[in-house]
């Protein structure tokens, strides 16, 4: 056969396979407000950069009439391309082909691109839209998932792994995204759950919709499984592209440095923290008054809002911010906010991103609910993550730093490299009211005017401890600074810490309070 004809045949074969599950299935996909797998890949990557592999892979299943079924590409697209001119590996499950279910060959394709990503030290992006393990292929499907989970784990902390949930992600399939660094969800489209509504109805007799069980809002607001929430697939792709500007391509590289910009003038750092220590403020305003161009890219914005985490740039280079949010629950550490902070600290440490901590919290949240939910175990994660992190660590105490909260939030004692405090800082075992009530109980209860005595004792305690100077006198903080000096001191510290070199005792690995 002449080459020309062979090329024609190749083109025809390509076209056939690229139709996925066929017109009807594609129409159904579109009717659900979803893009097709191929459209998603093309939209996310730079124009004309996508190179596909394993297009002609076919399944080998024979049971349950599978030998009579043609599943184009076995329900998944894999390949490489670029984002902002830099290479990435990608897979996208095609729901139009057998519900994007994962059979043996489907999993082998994903495994191939995962191995490629790790070998080439480039990010892996997985677009999930699947009914889970392909039921007809039995243990082969389970084996496929196991191989994927193994690779997610081995790649963790080496290359960035990003999961995009654009359809169902059911059963054990959820564990691959859960093992990756960032999970993106889209309203009305993303569904993640271990057991679906039908199983729940059968086993527990409870009726619940897929949306209420594991929709985008559930995972962005309640479970914390998702890191980014979008209203549409297009918005989601823009979020992914933005994230990619902040993160390094592997643990051996740095994020791309961009031109430095001053913070916007509208964020006046001296005016953010109210004079009355009982009044809240938005810590994001402080971040924006410090970072380049006042641009802060928040992560897990809708979950555990008493902790704010995300990326900003200092002199053009990415930094991770870990900040108490006085606007919500006075910025306390609780089960969820501890998990949120600890995981992000470990991310920054794995990828050599300096950590800036802004402190204003009255401590760990008291109460039976928190104790029984394991605030001891979860809270310990923050201590572990800060202690273990060897990247440059800068801490600024803005206002309250009480009790365990003072220690946990990147204190000198957990090896922060630089600790600064504003003159508004109050560093003490607990708040003046509580402290005075306990240590001066006798004086207060036996006084002629207990309320007057209480006020005096609170004031006495405040004078003694509710300031930064006792900690400064011990060298626990390096400098008491004016708020307006914060950016320049942080820039200076980051520069000084560039060649930071510390060694840890040899061990296989630690045992964090998972
Ligand atoms: C084989 C599947 C499938 C699966 C869907 N399909 N899921 N085929 N294995 N797991 C097929 C359907 O038969 C159908 O084929 C096509 O995909 C589209 O599915 P529909 O049901 O028509 O779509 P929809 O109504 O949108 O419902 C989507 C769904 C539902 C909610 C995902 O299909 C569903 O509940 N699927 C099963 C989910 C599940 O329980 N998976 C197993 C989880 S256990 P046709 O030919 O009709 O177009 C698991 C274990 C992994 O994953 C453990 C790893 C540790």
C-alpha cells in the first residue's frame, strides 16, 4: 500500500478513536454541562501543544460480553503538553466510553503517563470523570487502582500532582486525588464519594442526592478534600493555570521568578489591626499589604476559614503563607485548621518554598467536641510540620499569641529562622481575663469590690505579659518592629536564608501524627 494511503488510513483510525463513546454519549456529556475529555485537555494546555500517546490501546476483557465491545482508547486520554511553555504530563478519563470506568488497559495508560511524569520531573495533571473500577474486569481494575495509588505516593513531594474532578469519582477511585497535592472541583459537575447514594439507601435506608453527599460545595466547605472551587470548567482551568505560576515543577527546581512589584497603596498596613484587641480584622489585608502587587492566591478558601493559607510572591519569588484569621473563631487552631496548616507547611517544605507565618490567635479551641474529635492528635500535626520543615521560616506575631498557639504557629522553639513581633503583640500563656481569674482568684473573691479588683488584676497581668517585650527580653523574638517595616524585614530575611543549611538526624522517616 502506498504511503499516502497508509497515512489516510491512520487519519481515519485516529478520527474514529477520537470520537470516544460516539455521538450519542457525547451529546449526553454536553447536556450535563460537561466538556469532553479531549476538549478539556486542549483547553487546559497551551495551544497546539498536546501530544497524545496510546490512542490505539484496546482492552483485553472477555467476560460479560466485553469481547464484543470496542472501547476507544479504553476510556482515557494520556499525553504531554505545555502550560505557560513548560512541559506537563496529563490524563483525562473519557466518561463517554464505558463511563470512564477503569479497566486494566485504562489503568496501564494512566500508569505510563505517571511514570513518565516522575521520570521527567514534570507535574502530573489527572482529570477524573469515571464510574470507578470497571465492574466487568474484576480484580484487574482493583490492581490498576493499586498501581496508581502506589505511584501517587512515590511521586508525592517529588513532582506536583494535580487532580481535577470533572464528573463522578466514585468508590476507591477517590483515593488517587486524595493522595495528590491539589484537588480542583466544579459546582454541579464534581462528585466524590466512597459509597454512592444507592448503597447508602440499601445499607442505611437513608436517601441523599449525589450533590449533597459529595458535590463540589461539600468538598470545598465541609470535608476539605478540595483545594479549589469553581463555578465552571473554564474557571477551573484558569485556576489551575494560575496555581502553576506559583509552584516549582519538581522538588529540584524553583518556581519561575517574576518581576517584583510593590504592594498596592490601598493596603495600609498600619491601619489594619484595630486598637481594641477584641475586634476582628481580615488577615488577608495584612498579607496583601506585604506581598508583591498585593496578589495573594488562597488555597482551601472555603474550608477551615479560621486559618488562611496560600501563595504570594516576595521580590518575585513564591512564598507560602500560613496565617490565623481573626475574622473567624478569633483565628483559633482546631481540628480542621490544624490539618489545613500542617499539610500546607509540608507541601512548602517538600518543594523548597519559604514559609511566612502571621500569628494572631487565642490558642487551641476548647470544648468537648474538639477534644473528642481529636484536637490533640490533629493539633500535634502543626507542631510536627513546623519542626520538621527545613525551608526558610519567618514568623510575624501581629497580636495575640497565647499558650499552645504561640508555640505551634512557627515559634522560635520550633526553629523559625526569624521571629518578629509588632508592638501590638501579646505573648502569654493565656488571655489576661482568663489568667487574672485563675491566678488572682483568692484576691478577687475576697475583695470588697470583686469586679473592681478583677479589673485591676487583669490590667496588672496585661502590663506584665500582654506585650512583646518579655519575649523580646529572652530572645524568643528577634525584633519588635513597626508594621510598616514588615515587608522590608521579610525580604531581608528571605535573602539571608537563601543558603540556609541545616542537618537533621539520620532516620528512615519520622512518624507524624497522621
Ligand atoms: C463499568 C460502568 C461503570 C463501572 C458506569 N459504567 N460505571 N461500566 N464499570 N464502574 C457504564 C454504565 O454501564 C453505562 O454504560 C455508562 O458507563 C454510563 O453510565 P450511566 O450509569 O448511564 O451514567 P450516569 O447515569 O451518569 O451515572 C454515573 C454513575 C453510575 C453515578 C457513575 O454509572 C454509577 O453509579 N456507576 C457505578 C459507580 C460505582 O459504584 N463504581 C464502582 C465503585 S467500586 P452504557 O454501556 O450503558 O453506556 C470501586 C472500587 C475501587 O471503584 C477500589 C479501589 C481501591
